[in-house]
C-alpha cells in the first residue's frame, strides 16, 4: 500500500508541475535528427528553439484576416527562457499581448558569448492572420541549428553591438549570357573579400563560380567598390566578408552602378544582384521573378468590389515553380487574379552556396490601388517596391 501511495503522490505532483508550466512540452525535432554545427560569429552564438507548449486555437474567432509578418524581439535569459517581448510598432501590441503566453512557453538553447551562456535578445518574425489563429514563428536559427533566415540572423547581431560590413557602392561591370543560359538557373559568383579598418579591400579571391566567364572583370569591380568595415561595440576592425554576384539574365549589361541616387528607379534584379555578406550561411538569395515584374496589373471592373488587403502563402520549389495556398478571401475575383498570376509567374529559385535551387515559403499580397488597378507583391522583396511600406499597408 505504501508503494502505491507513493506512486500516486508522485503522479499528482507531476500533473501539478505540468499544469504550472503550461502543459506538456513538445520537442521541436526528433532525437535522431542530425544537428548542424552550432553557428558562431564574432564570439556570438544565437539562441535556438528546442521545445514549446502547443498553441490552442481560439475557434470562436474567424481567421480570415490577411496574414502578415510582425517583427519581434524576444529577450531570452541564460537559462533559455523568454523573459520579455517587444515590438517595433504600437499597432502590433494586440498581437503581442494575445500571443505572449505562447511565445513565453518557448524554450531555447541559450545564447553563448565566447562559449558562456548569456542573456540575449533574438529577432524573430511572428506570422499571424486574425488574432486567435495559429501563429508561425520564423527564427533566425532553426531547432536543427541551421540558419534559415540570414536576414534575421545578422539583424540580431546588430542588437548586440556588432555592425556587420556593408556595401556602400559598386561600379558597373559587364557580362554576356549565351543563348543556352538565358532562362535557366542564373549563375552566381562568390568572392572572399578582406576589408581593413577603413573598409578598404586588401585582398580578394574567387571561392565559387557556377560560370567561368568574366571572373577577372568582376574581381576588378570589387576593388573599386566602397564598403563600411566591421564594427564591434563601435570600434572598426579588419574582417573577411563574402561578396555574392547574381548574374540575372534580366539585367542589362554593362550593369548600372549601385549606390546612392544611381539606383533610383532600378529594377528588382539591378538592386539585388550584388550582396555583401558576413558569411555564406543559409540561403544566399531568395526567389526572384524571371520576367519583368512591376507588380501592377490592370483588371477591368475590379475597383470598388474589394478594398481589403488579401494575402496568400506562396511556396516556390527548387525549380522555380510556385504554388499558392491559404488565400485570405472568398471573393472569386481576387482569388482568380492571385491564382492566375502565381501560376503564370516563374521564379529563379532561392539559391545556396553551391548555386543549387532551394525551396522557399513566403507571403504574397494583393491590394486594389485605383480604378482597374491592383498591385501584387512578395514579402521577401518588400525593399524593392518604391513607395510601398509593407508593414503599414499590411496593417490597414
């Protein structure tokens, strides 16, 4: 009897502890999953999630609102617990307050400074529709320790006094495509670039090229580029970066110089063809439309029928084909426009260090602009649509 009583007491206390912690936690990956080496740069390793309490959807709320990404900063202590949540916009406060219990239930491997666990801020994107719908949290580093969002990864470093090197300007260079290359996956070239404390190039080396032509000419252009140096707590230090040149067939060569006012009115391909990265982890580039794409479409009799922002999830596979799901409206006209455009539009797929196409999931939006005029744009290309603030538009 005493043994049975002891077992009962242990069981009761276990249930109490589980209830006090918000319910049983779910491991985010299987124990058998092979982990990547933990990424570390400048003595800093970011936290990554390891478990969560499943989110309980409030079924009384209709999740028909357009999905959007809400940038958040999670404050994570040295034990891997979320102890604070902040957002950059007061308009997002209702989302933060509603999803705070779920976000606080996440558990992380704590961040490391020089190998020692430390409290750390972590930039994430919270993908939500209507309040009450199930959220998706996009982390810089996934549970298997892969860097899946390099933009968020390097953004988090800025919050810890690390200003990564950046490209100020880049001169014109030439490139010629053969007919057989024109609409296949575009070539990329990756150069290792050594920068001194003034941002001057002291050495450059081609480390990967999926096309052998014009290496020397682009390497010469790198020497004429202007860069800002790595800064640690405000102090400039020498560093090694990687310059990625995406050779899109849609760019007119010789290319236009990049930097300052010379990029006004430039296309998506012109603006995104040269990137300076602190390292080549994660995806080097997201999907890019293959053909001329301003995003504006003339649609007769569209005006006045629907004014709300419409969203959908867009999956672009490793070949560049796209698939649309979760359209946030039942209005047939909006659905048909999104379906038609997404099926007809082909992408250069997201690419990794080896220039190999990789799958990518993002959000696509539609909004009526004026009579017979609608615009479609993609969340990961928000910076390339002049005069369009994605966050402000998505919040209307």
